[in-house]
């Protein structure tokens, strides 16, 4: 049993959380269910409810009150079992603070003078308090202006980093609920928090960054609520009685990195006996509309893996170069013991240039951490309020030998549940898939970002629009992206314009004022639909529908009666390899062709969403609009010869994959696309827009072999070129590293950008063979299309209904496939050369030679 897309049920922010459960193995499909809610010791049952719903089922009782804790169980009646199932194990959901009136915490931070235009030393805030007796339940509700890490009696609370994450703070600031019962003791206790500037008031963004984007204060907002054994309660919230002191972090920035002076650190600072009383000063109380505090809908950012260096090389008297063998996002943890005052500096980079860290691609992100040793014995340290994108690091200021056990790279990202796996007989393709996975990990850091290393790391709307189908296969990202889409809606301009990146921060002239742009703005229509398809969440689709509609209405008005969107700032097929390094929008495809294609695509998606939501009038209106735009597109961009005005793969890619051509036009367009690819020797010729579409456009028009040639090409530019050049993540540019080993001179040269990895969705559906044909994978088609000499593939996905998988292998006579259909789902297998076969839940072994199915 799970609640919404919320991973653990503690501190949920909706009063009527929807329930999802999976069916017992071998049960077939659900016929009915019964849910039991136990609140305050009293169990209530729904009785037998007939129906198949088991994903995001409406809360079957009175809404939760703030702090209320309910135990939930379910049992089901299924087609293949006579009796109802056993009751599921108990799952507990506990509401957070659902009402502004539940809060009485006040933001508190340093009261000393600070220059808001300069680097400010972060504060720690602290409060001693006394508990009158043993406590049976304690909750800490906590957030900050800036970033925080809390401790109670010297023990860290939770394990998340960069909390509270990044939202459109004036409207929404996330708080988290922690069970801290085990942190407390009767009598004297201390709570404290480290504070950092983070996104709230730190310096980040373009051209050297902007400070104080959301405010100038750095404050903690926390409310500790305890229940004593006798049932009485007490609350200790941030208020004017807290104290603040400068901490041992001297400087801290998301891009810059952190400087920590261990000489100034008392590890027991947040205990009742902690030293430093003399330095403590009263806090300043700051202000906040507590009605803007919201509970999270997805998991936090956490360390999910630790990686040891594969190579440590001494490069100077006091310098070592470390190679972690993997481009990753995180930070170093070092264990060092040296004389007081020794300053050890850690710098980071994704690639090397002539044996040194190549930091030019980082632009103005210095990615430098400094640890000043205390001389009080071995110290294990890692920075708190920063992350870096790197494979290599340089440690300087350390003259003794540095060994691999002294340094660990800790990998951080939003700790989503992994749900997707793919592997095939081609090791290069497997590495490509790994690279996609790593780029997703590195760029799902509370919001979906473009890149994790340079002075950007923003929620670029176009990047996630094209990557969301891949992302939603690999990880359960529904809760995280739902939160971010809420912010997209909040940042939407009154005329319907969707910003280039969300949250919006001051931009370069190119991005200011904000213009509506195709492929980026279409995140409003396409991405909620993608998430609904993959996670079966109609509520999500409904919530974001007004944003989607406003976007399409805006584009409709911009296009006017011609139905052609052929004006304004457009990025076209961004980063087409033919575009010059300094003008990535100047690719070979007319940018207005792309804009009109996306207009039709978005209108079509809006119509689909309207139909799914039962809004027939809108469904009809926007489907007619989509038809009209497609017709205008054909008149304007398809020549009488069947060629397109931009005779480029992306032009044919959008026309085919978005269904903009008439049936007689499709075949010649597919042929021309294939011909273009072949003429270019199957090197890739598409950017952000064409890349996710081109393999599907080829596959769907009978050119599967050409799609495989594209996939398997290793010459530059191509997906596998990057792999043969040693890539361990997806690059921003096809030639971020050029064939001669030099770095691309363009101002944007990231080695960790997931966008061009959007081909993984084709790997999952076409090479692997798993496609959802009804929301949430309730209906599945298994249609593997082998080619390119790939002789086997294994693909698995954790759907909301359970595991779906297919493992196929080519044989002398055809193909064998082991298939698993989740309980509650229907499937069809369409194996090469065979008529479709209907499959029910469970395991199946299919052999195309025998055309027979044997149940396992
Ligand atoms: C980002 C992109 C983004 C683009 C928009 C870049 O700087 O890194 O991935 O979509 O700008 O033009």
C-alpha cells in the first residue's frame, strides 16, 4: 500500500491521500476490494467495493486532520482466487501540518550586521529546552529561508541534503516532517541547525550570478512537537528565544563550494553542554506567510552511493589528482589528520585537458571546497550546502601521501525509487543506457535541471519535456515532477507564456523578457500527459490542465488565423550538430517549422487530456485545432514533391512522429528521412527536438534497419561516439569532446545533460519491447523489434501495478521471449512475424517458431 507518490507516508500534505496497492501473485485481476482505516484505535471498513481500481484510489474516509495518523490495510477479491486475499500488512500515513494555523514558528536567523551584497558567513541557530517527562511521540516540522541541516542533542535529524529544495519560494516553501522521538531525552535537550544560503539568498545564475533572489535573510523555521507519556503535549518552535552564532563554515555557495574551518567547530555545539555560549547572540525574527508552507510530494535529495577513486596520482609537492571513473554529481568526503591551520583545497571537473582539470566548461562555478584542519586528530568532513558535477578532483595543500581510502565521492540526487532496467547483447549500447541513467541521477536534484556542474543548473523546460518519457521509465519521478510542474504553473505569465526555465531567476538578455518558445513551453501540455500515461495519475493531469490550456490558447493567438506559429524567439532544433558552436539555435531545420509542429502536437495533447478528464467540449475544440494546425503545417512546409521545405531529419522527424502528414505523405517522408540518414552515413543530424523522435519516425515508416544504424554508429556525431570517447554520462553537445580529444570551444559544453539521452525511451519500447497502451501500464504491448545485430535484450519496469518484464533472445528459427505481465494488467505480445497474442497476468514463455504459449 502506498499513498499518493509519497514514499513513506510520514508528513503527507493532502488530507485525502489516494491509495495504491498491488495484487497477490497469481490472483489475476481485481474484482473488488475492501479498505480498512484505523484511526485513534477504531477500525472502519469500506465493505466490499466492486471494481478494478487499485492505483491512486480515492481516500475512503473522512479527511485527515493535521498530525493525524491512520493505519491502512486492504484486501482484494480477484478473478483467479475463490476467497478474498489476506489483509495487506499495515501501512501508516500521517498528515503533516495541513493548515497555516498549525504553525506558530517564526523564521529566525543571525541578527548581526551583514552586507547583503557580499559573501556572508553562515549562521548556526540553537535552542536549549527542557522536557518534563518521557516522550512517546515527537515530530519536527522544519524548513528554512536558505538551506538547513538540523541536529538534536548532537545527532543529525534526517539524512537529506539541500533541504528544503527549490520551489517558487514566495508561493511555496516545502517543510518536512521528521520523527525525532528517538532523539530526545527527559530533562535538558538542545536543538540546533546549520544554515546555508542555497537558492534563497545565495549567489547563482547567469553572468556571475545574482544574490538575494528571494530575500536577504537566512532563517530556520522549525516546530518541535512532543507528546508526553501522560498524553499532554508541548511545542518548541523557532522564536525570539533562540540564539545564533557564526558557524565553522566560512563561505558556502551552490556553485562556489564551501570553506570550513575545523578549528572553529565544536562537534557538541548542539548539545546542552555545547561550548560557545559566549559567541551566541539573540536571533533576529524574520517574516514569512506560513500559509505558503507545503509538504513535499516526492523524496528528498540524499546520498545514494559512495564511490572510491579508481586512480590517485601525485601531481606536485602538495597536489594529487583523483579519478573516480564515473562522471557524477555529489561531493567528496575526506578523512585527514594534519597540523592545525593546514588548508586542503578540493577542486572538481568533469574532464581533463592536458592532464589538468578542465574548468572552463564550469564557466563561473568555482566548485572549490576548502577544509582547514584543526590539528585535533583525524577529521572526516564533507561540505554541506553545495554539490558539484565531476569525475576528477584535485586535492591540493596536502603534502603527505593521499591514498584512495582517504577520499570518497558521495553521489547525491533526489532519492527516487528505481523502476527501470534495460540491457542487451551490445556492450556499447548498455554503456549508453548507463550513461543516460547517470545523467538522470545527476540532474534530478530536487528539480529537473539541464546540467549539474556549470553556473546554470536550472529547470529548463525543454530538456525535461523531451526526457520525461525516459525518466518515468527509469525512476518513480511522478511526485518530484508533479511538484515542479506546480511551479511551472505558478511561473506561467498571465498571457500563458511558459518560462524557459522554472523557477525563474534573472536571466541573460536572450531570456529576458521571457518569450514563449516551442518545445520548451510545450512542457505544459506534453509532460503532464506523459506522466499520466506512465503513472496512471488523472489527478495530476487535472491539476495541470489549466496551465496546459492557457499555453495552447496563447500559441493559438500568436499564430492567428494562419495557424502557423512563425514569429518570435525560437530555439528550433537546439544543438543540431550542424549549428555553429556559438549559435546552437541555427540548425538545419526552420525554427518556425518546429514551432508550428509543436503547436499541433500540444493542441493534440490538450485534446487528449480533455477527453481523459471528460471535458468533451474542449476535447472537440482542441482536436479540431490540432487538425487545422496540421493542415496549415502541411501546406506551408511540405512541398508538392513530398519533400519538406527544410530537407532535414528533424523536419521529417516531427512531421512523422507528431502525426502531421496525410497517410499518402507518410511513406515518401519516411523514405526521404531514411535516405538523408544514409547519405550522412548514419551520423546523427538532430538536436534536442529531432533526437527523441528520429528512431521512432524511422521505425514507424519501415526503416527499422536505418534506426539501428543510427543507434550503432560510432563516428562523430552519434550516441555511441560519445561512448567510444569514454563518456560515462550523456553530453550536452554531440561533440562536447571532439575527435581529436579537445574540448568543444562553445560556451555551453557540459558533459552531463540528459536531453540527448531521450533515445533511451526508444530502447525501452522498441529494442526492449515494452509499451504502455493504457495509463499506468494497465494495458501493455510487448513488441520487441530486433535489429542491428543485437541478439538479446532484457527490459524490466516497476509499474504502479507491479513488475512488467520481457527478456528476448534470437534463435536460429526466430525469437524466444520470457514475459511477465503484472497482476491486474492486460497485455498483447506482438513478436516479429507472429500474429498478436493476448496475455493475462503472470509469466509466459513465447517461442515464435512454435507460435505457442506455455504458462510457466
Ligand atoms: C541549457 C539547455 C537549455 C538551453 C536553452 C542551455 O544553456 O543548458 O539545456 O535548454 O540553454 O536554450
